[in-house]
C-alpha cells in the first residue's frame, strides 16, 4: 500500500525529495558493467538503493556473464514487472536476459546474438503484453567489433524484433524504406505508443559512418509493425540540431521528445496522422548529449559539454524552459540517466571506466537537481566508484558501467 501511494505521489509531482521508504524494504539498483581492459567478463552489479537502509549505496553482490567485455551498453530503462532484464554488449553483438526475481541472487537466464535476420541489438522497450520490442541496427549477420569502426559500411538499415522473456522471437520487421532507397536508417531507440497504435523509431548509427546523413525518425503501426513512413527532423537555426537522433521519450503532453547526439531536442506530434511533424524546441550547449529522462513535466538531459545535466520544464512542450542545471565536474562524461519513481531519484553514469556513478535528487516543485549526498559507497564519498576492486563474482579490476536501472 505504501509503495503504491508513493508511486502515485511521484507521478502527480507530490513526492518529497527526502526518502520515506521503510528500512529493509529491498530496493536495489542494477548496473551493467564490464572490464575496460577487455579481459574480464561483462557483469551485473547489485547495489543497495533503499535510502532508509544502513547499507544505502553499498555493493551487495554481482553476477558475471560468459562474455569477455567489449562494450557493455544498454539495459532496459525501467525494471519490467516480470523481473527479467534485457542488457547488451553492443560491440560483441551479444545480449543477455538476467533473471532478477531474486535480486540478491541474479543470474543469466539466456543470451542471444543475431535474431530474425538482424544483428547489433541496441535498445529494449516493453510492450503492453510484457514482451520486449528491440531495435537492431543492422540487417544481416553481425560481426563482433573491437570498436565503432568495425561496423563501417556493413549495412544501412536494420529492423525491429519482438522478443519474449525466454529470448524467443515473436515477430520481426525490417525498417528499410522502399520510398527512400539507399537512405541510412539504423534503428537506435523506440517509443511505444499503445494509445495511438504507433511505435516511433529513431535512426542513428553507433558507428560514425552515416552520422551526418542520419536525421530521420520512422513510425510503425504497433498492432502489425507495418512501416508507415520515414520523416526528417528539424535542423533548427544552427542547421545541425537534427543530427544523430537517439533517445525517444513520451512526454506528459502525448508528444514524443527526441534527443539528438548534436544536443537538439525535437518534439514530434501528429503521430496518429498522415503528416507527423518534428520541431526543434531546444538546443543544449555542446555537441554531444546522451540519455534523457522524463519525470513528470521535467526532462533531465545529460550534457557532456558542461560535465553534468540540464533540467527542462516541458509543461508547455512547444516552449521548454530551463529549470536548473547541475555540473558534476567539467570532465565528467555525463551519459546515462534513469528515473526511480519510488524515491524520486535519477541514476547517472558516464560509461567511463573507473568513474563514479551518482544518484541525483529531482525536486518535483522546482525541477532543481542535486547530488544525493547520502548515497555513498565503501570509500565514504558521494556516489559509487567503479575503480579497481575485487567484485563479488571473483574478478578484480576496474568496472566500466553503462546501463543502470532501479528495482520496482
């Protein structure tokens, strides 16, 4: 009952920034990491994320995969109700399904590489039926990479695959558009929109080949995965705010907000019509922006150019207003963000080996963002360090964290 009340308060913007969860409630943070040196295995770290726990911020356990680290990358953005979490090592063309129904005893349920004629899985989003809809960057068989250049010229399109929690293909579709032959459309992320029977897909390459040509989004009908079309994004006054469209997020106004690698924020409307439209509504500083999170009517954007994060109030989505910004450190490579509805916190990682992971508190009244000073690892400093240590699964080394998600 308490948990349901807290979640409802958070969604209504009424949750206090201070923690109110009971001690021992079992709230966790799952972080997908690996070995920067490429000798150890990819692994999942489990950290105490209960603000009322005496062990808040401490490492509880970890579970290794059998995959030697290449580029541990995305997890799902929110913990699914099933407790089966998808994660991938992108450059190894290998994805894992972790069974986290017993959070303190995580294990790999299964893994997969190519699926339904597609390879290089990137993002995972849950459908109303509980399955995952995944974006695969390439059509054809994938070749594990030592780095981004290994994909150059391999393919100009990929596809979408619906996958169940056992790792089985349910259905799949290519995203190559016959109306635009030869156009690079490498699926990056997805926004699932059941209310209007749509899926919005952004097209952006993990490699740098085709990057300047990657300025589009696509719409599919959710019910049968029929491709409805490919549309351009808005370049804006700088003529560059549309380059590299990456993460797509559904806003409180029903529009989809798309962050671009070039630090633009696109607002897409009319997705249930024959003429959807994208408008550049904000340009963040710098030229490299990462994963955003929408919490209520605030959008939290990672901005590497400032070494931190900028919060926009999108109550009026057509004219966002900056609410706050937080600089972690000028050298901090801010990248991943994910929100915890239960405690009104945002987890942030840089993807850089040995770096610190932080929890940030978002004030639901003002949109101010602050570092949670009570979330401290074994070294006693704010945040959790992935510097060299002996991890519970038996490996000693420097972790390279990327995707992170809170338990339900």
